[in-house]
C-alpha cells in the first residue's frame, strides 16, 4: 500500500481532506501529466497508468477525480469516454494571511486608496485579482488591483471586460 506522501510534503487542507485513494491518484497524475499539466485519455487508460497492478472501475476513477476537483486540486472534463485533465492546481496555494496583508497594503498605496473600477476614494477597500485566482490569475502585483467592496463583490471571478459590461447594465 502506498503511503500518503503528499500529505507529508504539503501543509494544505485541500490535501488533508482527501481520501487515501484520491491522494494516491493525484500523486500518480502529477507524475503522468504532460509538460502543460494535462492528460487526455480514456478512464481505463488512466486507471492502468496510475494503478498498474489493480483493476479499478471507470466509475471509481471518475469519483476520485471528482473528489480532487471538489478540493480545487485539478480541473477535469469527462464525456464518458475520455478524461481531459484541464489543469492541475496543486502548486497554487493561496498566500498565508500575513503575506497577503503585506501585499494588500502595497497595492492600496500604489493605487492611492482608489477603486480602479469606479474611481471611489477610500472607504472599505479590497484587493482584487484582475484575472481571478480561480481562473489561474497570480498574486503578482501586476495582477492585483484596489477595488471598493461593491465593485469587488460584483466582479467576482469575471474578466474585467465582462465585469465592466455588467456594471454598465446595472
Ligand atoms: Zn468601485
């Protein structure tokens, strides 16, 4: 029985939440993906690559993939015949609170405490990921913007274009 290697390497609730089988599948997926972090194959093929000595039903493989995706570790599509792994997210941890707080201060000061989307100065400000973190946006300063609470909540994970279109309609 393989041990729970990832759990020992990382300090992540997302990993700690996983069942042992899903964790092993994730580890083996990480060793199998192409350079872009993607896989496209039949569930049976994935099963034989990841668990060569066991016969595992497609249903189980898909249930474990779903578990990984529910924990935001991978994104995948399955049309019943082919699994496409869209992305593996394991390297993308949110910053810890103290590091994030330092970054937010820097962004607010850079933007002169003004919402980038509506121009409102001061008040309850938040730090927005211009490309949403859940869409692959980074914590780089160039991807961070000061936003008033109202704009940030309205924007959610929309792109700036979609958000501004939505805002015009409101
Ligand atoms: Zn605003």
